[in-house]
C-alpha cells in the first residue's frame, strides 16, 4: 500500500486531516505530506483547509478498499 493510499485511509477514518498529522502517522517529511495533501485535494477527497489548517474529508466513495 502506498503512502497516498494510507493517507486516504487515515483521512477516511478520522474525517479530517492535516499535514502535520500525516507527518506523524506516516513518518513523512513536511514536503512529502504536503504533496499528498495537494493530491488528495486535486482528486476531490478533501476540502480546502480551514483557518487552522485542517482539511475535511468529503463524504465520497474512496478508491482504497475498506478495512
């Protein structure tokens, strides 16, 4: 499973995600976590960030299989 797929699963489970949270959960650099967040936004999985940097997950069918 790729880091992107893991990030989608984490976001789906928690309902929200941010760069620092992905850094901690996946042991990534800030740059790598930021790229994953950008891709998730482009793919329509998460919203734009709010004023404190949290992205919310849209209620859509994710491409990653459910656990």
